[in-house]
């Protein structure tokens, strides 16, 4: 996993490295299991240079960092469900109650494939998602229709993902990331959003922030929002190595959201708790980088 944004730590001697290997393997294996369904024979997506991006892409840098992606992924889902039509698609057409972990795995695999897979594999998984979206639609409790192919809804999903992934990366991996590099990330990811039918698609951080501001009046919280949020926030691995990381990543994800979104979900992080929470999440992110080196 990439560790951009951090200076190289002093390296332990050979004996210490050998003693650490079993711990590193155990952590890496359990984390890989979170994002790959072993029962289906899934393995991590190999990095290809013939894909939509490449080794020099900002997306390669960000999406390979497990800790930041865990935090950003949870944060983006919490933001997405604030839109009643996005929420309805999950409520009406998903088995999230029985398999929230499976849903998270599928999302992670989509991101990994479009970022690191071959162009053929990336385009195939995008086409598969577009076919699924074509079958998702219905009406809200108030009778208003919705469709998962609605460009505005796809834009909301896209902008919440990209802003959350970037925010988590900046906070826990590269705090001094340049403005041009942040803009470049949105420009790179625009090809994914466009291929999925999103419109408008931001190509800079400023455009992303404007789009979020424009869409805020449509956001709501109701009983269904709270139920899905509760299931998401209480997902825990039975593995004693992974469960504490998940719990801390979840708290860090709530803290990562804009304050207005925290207040809507009623999960605002007290000011006095922020330093300890962020230090803990920073430590977990560094532990995961260590485990994958």
C-alpha cells in the first residue's frame, strides 16, 4: 500500500523485522478479508498499467491507502444517505439489513477495479453497474418518483465519494497535499463519474464544494435514514485484530463529515474529543501502512 505523505521511519534491525512478520501478515490477511469475499474466491485486484489510470495518478496514491479509504468510505455513505432518493434506492433494492458487509465489499471492489484493474475490466464493471442502476427505481413515501439513472443522484454519489476519499487522505496521509494535486484528483475521477452517467461532474475541489452546497437543500433525515445509519455504524468484524480498527475508523468517519452533516445525523464530535480521536485514527492508518509494506 502506498505511504505517500510520510517520511520514512527508522527501520528496525533484521531480528525485529522477522519477529514482526507474523503480526503484519495477520493484520494484512484480516483486512484483505474485509474487502474480498473469500467464499467467492475474490483476491485483491492486481495493479495494471493498462487501466484507466496509471502509477502516476493521484487516484493510485489515494485509493491504495487502506486506513484513509476506510474512513472516507464510511463518511461518504453517511453523506449519500442524506439524499432521500439515494436512500430510497438502497432501501427498496438492497439487502443491506442482512449483508451490509457484502455491500461495502462490492463498493470497495468497484473502486479497486476501476483504479487498478485493466481498462477492459474497469469498463466491464462500470457497464455492470449501469445495468443494475437501470433496474433501480420506484417512488418515495410521498409518491415522488426516483431512478438510479438520474444524473443528479449519480452526481451526489460521485461528489460525496470523491470529497470524502480526498478529505480522509489529506487528514490521515498527506496533510500538505498541494491544491493542484487535489484538483487533479477530481479531474481524474471525473471520467468514472461521467461513465456512470453523473451530471454535473466536478473537475476541481472548488467545483465539488459548489455542487455539495447546491444539493444541500434536498437533503433530509428520517426514520429510514437513521435505521440504515445505525446498521452501518454498528458493523463490526468478529476478528479481535480488526474490530477495534473498524470502531475507530467509524468514529473518525463521523468526524470527517462537514459539521452540518454531523448535526443532521446527530453525531457531532465534541471539540475536546477531536485530538484524541484523530491521533488514534492516525495511529491505525500508520499501522495498516506498516502491515502492507
